[in-house]
C-alpha cells in the first residue's frame, strides 16, 4: 500500500490502464472458452469428515496416549522407604529431649 503513495500520477494512470486491459482480456477469454476464467469467483469446497473417520482418529489418539501413559508408569516404579522401629525410636527420643530442654528454659515454643 505504501508503494502506491510513492508513484507519480503518470505511473498511476499507466497502472490503471494496464488493469483495465487485463480485465478486458479476461472477459474476452471467458467468451471464447465459455467459462469464467477468474479464479477468485470459484467457490471453495469445504472438506467434511464423516463419523467413521472421526472415530478412527479418536481411537488412534487414545492408543497413542495409552502408550505414553504406559511408558510413564513403567519408567517410575513406586518405592516406599520404610523406617525401622529402632530409627523411629531414635527420632522420638531426640524430639522428647529437645522439648524437655525448651520446657526447662521456660519457653512454650521452639
């Protein structure tokens, strides 16, 4: 669009003449061939997918996701760490000792 602003009036007149000639030639061609040669006037055909096609695509997508989820579950085995009774007793004893120290100092919080 900005290119049009840079053209002189003589160039604009020449461009208009060329456009008019092209239009006349297209009309002449259409009269000879018997059809409209203008591609802009041809309606575009829309593609509509049938129910069977949609079902196939949905099944394929579900299969892909199942594969992904299977790979995720196989990659991460769930391991629970178990604490021994002796370890638990040690932690409990340390917590009790900490609280005894705090209470001896007259505090109500650590």
